[in-house]
């Protein structure tokens, strides 16, 4: 199906802000080999996907910020290490 939760990168951050009146972001770190942590992240993404599906008509966007891959965005949002 359609992926409604978008990865947020430095390249697309400003475009997403313009595209959505409200942009909800989840800041996360990649799970470290722990199956439980990996499963937890999958469940978070699934819940975000459902919320995005319900709220897309209201102009609400959802994005994921990976603190390692997209450290520049995380830092810009005040979540950098």
C-alpha cells in the first residue's frame, strides 16, 4: 500500500514543512540487534501509519527522523547528540 509515514532528511525537511500544515515527527535511533527493540520500532511505525491514514484528509503529515542517518535534521530539531 501507500507509505504515509515519510523518512525525514535534510533534503526533504523544508518541502515536508510546506506540504503539510501540521507535521508530526518521531525521532528514533535504529534498534541495536535486540529483537524486542526492533519489534517495538516496527509497532511504532505501524501505529504512525494508521494515524497518518486517518489524519491525511486533515492535512497532518507524519515523518521519521533517524538520529544516526539524519543527524543534521535531528540537530536542527534540537534532538542531536
